[in-house]
């Protein structure tokens, strides 16, 4: 809070880099998904479905 009663927020800085994220799940599954399967799974996830 600022002295005049206003609040100020600052954006958080990312803690990691994309290099640390790429390959994070590699080797955790033997299943290879097609792009259609990946798209369907992400659509279900965004819709709140499992």
C-alpha cells in the first residue's frame, strides 16, 4: 500500500527458463500421442473434464 491509500502490484519474474521445462516429462511414459490426441486431451483439461 502506498501512503495515499493506493495499492501497487508488481508482476512476478519467472523463476526458471524454458530450457528447464523442455523435456520435463520425457521418459515418464512409453505412450506416444498423436497431435489429435494431445489436442483432445488439452481441450478436455480446459473444459474441466478428466
